[in-house]
């Protein structure tokens, strides 16, 4: 091979690498990590990306060089010369991808093992998915419609579902875990910075899938301890509000007082209007019926069989009364 060709090939390779590196670095592909597991996953991502950029530069430079130098003349109809190939090259080049892929799988296996390790004393939070809401239950038995986590401590989420398959995802924590009925799937998270990040359902689970969202508040350890001892800020308001959040009503319904913006079911800010249209007795009785027997009356413009029929069995009677009172008190 001539020296000039090598220089030209290398120049093409450098140009291809520069373009690929610019695309990799200038586009924000990943949200900034907020957890140790996410940092490790980002490392695997960049490790793999670096290998891909190397392979891309070699392939792109050889391809461009061949098209440029060995292009057939437009009137040349002859066959190319017979070649035997290059035995040494053919032996060497399958080894290169084999080594690279093995390296990626070793790095991935190490990260996977580290990310699954919850340490000796993790905080355990039970995560329950239903169409279309999340419930987070703490060791003291209290439940919330949103997740609160301490910084710099392992938390083991025990994820399950009551109806169909959902999937738990916080982009800043980088991991997804399926919520499967009849099964508990673990997910270890170790937050590294405070903030509020979205909790997203990332498995198509029905009409309200796109709205099946909550959030995670990551607090310093001291603030988290205060939050846990005080029973959580959700209980600072009306007891019915806590029930509303615990059973995830806001996933499907709008209620300004609860900060809920769901659009699947009727807007609960307009509950009095709906009750007047329905002619189904007193407001409280109508609210209770709508929760316990949702298909007894369907508000005009809303499809039947969307509201889960089992809230009557899920919500204890005392809490159900609190919820009914709360919704009646907020109705306009
Ligand atoms: Cu739950 Cu999508």
C-alpha cells in the first residue's frame, strides 16, 4: 500500500470520527444522572459509543476511499480481475468485533451486578401500579401517590401491579422495571442529588397510559427523616386528599386543589355540574356511587368500563367516606 493512500485513508477516518464525536457530544442524549445506578449505565453507554465511533470511522473511511478511488469508468464493461482474497486479513477481522463485543458484555455484566446490589440495609418502598396510577408504600405502612427518596442511601423498590403490566421509569435514575400482576420485581436506586423528577409508566397499559405519571422528590437524608417522621406532607391537608393521592385518582381526573390534571375521566372541579346533569340524588351519594359502581352512570362524552370497578373493595370504608367528603367539599 502506498504511503499517500494511508495518509488519505487516515484523513477520511479522522473526518468521520470528528463528525461522529460531534453528534455524540453536542446532542444531549441522556438526562443528567441523579443516581449511582444511572451513572454506571451512562458509563456503559459512553463505553459502547466510543467503540462504535472507532468502528464507524474505519468503515466510513475505507468505504469513502473505495468509492472515490476505484469507481468504474462509465464505458468500462469488463469484469474485474480474479482475486483470491486475503487470508490473514479474513482471519484477523472477525476477532476484532468479537473482542469488542466481549468487552461490552463484561462491562455490562459488572454494572448489572453492581446495580442490583441493595447493600445490607436498604430502605424498602413498595410500588404498586394500577390503571392509571402509582402508589408508594413505606415501612411505616403509609402510602402516597408520589415517591419520596433519601439522597445517598440504597432504596429497594418492590414493584408490582394490581391489573395489567405497567413499567416503572424515572429517566434521571436510568432504569426501567416492569410492574407485573402476581409478581414482585426489585429495583435498586441510590439517588446522588436532590430534586424533583418525573415517574413515568413506560408500558402501554390502556387508555390512560400516557397520563400515568407521578413524581419523585429526592431529599437530603435529614429532610427525608423529618418527612418520614411527620407522616409525609400529603397528610398535612384534608384526610380525603391523602386518600385521593394514595389511590391515584389524579392519574385520570383533574382536581385543582390536589394539583391533579388527569384528562381520562370527568373533571372533578366541575363535579356539581356533572351531578346536576346526572339526577342521581344527593351530591355525596352520587360521588360514592361513582367511585364504588362507576358504570351505574357514565357522564356524557365518556366511554364506559374505563374507571376501575374495584375501588369499593380497595378503599377501606372510613377512607372512602373521607374521600367522598373531600370531593364534595371541593365541588363547584
Ligand atoms: Cu401504566 Cu402505562
